[in-house]
């Protein structure tokens, strides 16, 4: 039996080494696309935040498409979420009082700022009267403007209703009452107060409003500069629920425009009007009254007990026009009187 030689063993080992080397080169040259899905490493799966999520993912491994890794859904942290639908309303506490007070003051501030713009209606009424429109009882255009003026007052009243409803809510919380549904209580309060306002008569709404009184007096003075305006009851018809005209006349009598400054007692010059009490002053006089004083002072007009700051006195261009017209009328009357004098 022939015995294999040593050279044959060496050749066989050399061939095996060459085959292994060729196999390595072939694998290195193989494109990435030729690698089968089975040869690729499985993608790393994001770790679950919760232990129960990891267990659920393992149970679904058999249902993964194409034998790949399971598709992980976006994790949700149930501990950080609030079920809004089933979360009960929380009552307001005393810590919320300053918020309610601030909102109520915002309503009041808005009503005050907008309410000052009533001068637009007054100035338009004066211009219409000067252009030839007769008194308000016989002018359709002035009557339409009168309705707009009343609607303007109604809007200001509605804004104050919102402030009052918030104040009532504020009082309930301050009294340690548990207010669980503040929005419903607030809206109910607004509706109740608006119903009360709507139930008032026209005289109850506008008769004592200084803005409406000035609106009417401005029209009257164009045609009757020297005559006092009759009571406002003549411009607002009586309705059921109103007091008798005699009682109203005693309270709201005729008004005569005074063009003298309450401080200097002379004719107004560069008039300014207090937005607190509607009294007017010459600018130089009120400036001297408040000199070196920043705190509120009592109104210098006789019989007025209200206080205001210097900044509350605003220029009144409409009143200035009235003063100029008044001075012209006085000068014309004086000229006519001098022309009619008989010289001895």
C-alpha cells in the first residue's frame, strides 16, 4: 500500500488556505445589496419607559411583518397626562380674588375711556343744529342721532354690568363660599343685570345721565343761547313706571349755561372740563389750583363734593366754541343797545 508523501500533505494544506483566503476576498467584494435580509443584524429597538410596555412588545413579536422586529408604537407617559373630560372643576379660592378684581377693573376702565367719547355725538349735534336743523322734536336727523346717543349710553351700561357681575362673584368667594362653576355664575349674573337694565324706562336710563343732558343742552343752546333749557322730561316721553312729571321737574329743572370759571369768576379761557364731575374751569385757574399738588383735591365748584386730580381736567373744544359764540352774542347785543340809545 503506497504511503502518502510529505509533499502531498503540504500541497493539500496550501490549497485549503488559498480557498479560505479566496472566500474572504469574495465576501469583502460582495455589494451590500447582495446581503440577504437574514444576514443583516436586527435593528435596535427603543427601550420602553414602562415595564408593562416591554412585556406587551414581546407578546407581539410573532405578529411582526416579514419576520422583522416588531414596530413599536409611540410611548405615552400616562402619569403626566390629565383626563380633561373626567377631571372635575376646581372651586375658586381666595388666591383668585385679585384676578377677579383686576378683570372687573378692566371693564370699568374700558367703560370710562369709551364713555368719554360721547363728545362725538354732542359735536355732531351742534354742527347739525348750526347747519339749520331745528330742535330735536321736529328734526328727523336729530332724532336719529338722539337714538344713537342713547344706544351709546346703553353700551357703556352693559360694560359696567360685566364689572358688577364680577364684583358679585368676588364677594361670594371673599365670604368663603365654594364657587365651582364661576363661568356659569358670571354669565348668569350678567344676564340678570342686563334684564334689570332692559326693564328700566327711558327716563330711568337717561334722565340723570350728564352726557345725555349735555347732548340735549348743546342742541338747545344753538337756537336759544340766552334762554335756559327746559327740563329733560320735555324731551323724553313719560312711560309706565315713571314718576309724575311734576316730581321729575323738581329734580331735573331747566339749565342755564354758565360760561364763568368757578375759580376766577370770569369768562372761561381755554376751558378744561373735569371728567369726574363735568365742571369746567379756565386752564390757567385750574393749573394754579393744583400747583405743586399731585394728590386729588376737592372740586372748587360750589356745591360739588367730588375730588379729582389735575390730570382729570381735559381740554374742552366744544365748550370753547360755545364761549366764543356767547361772547359774539353779547357783543352784538351790546352794539344794538348802543345804536338804539337816544342822544339828548
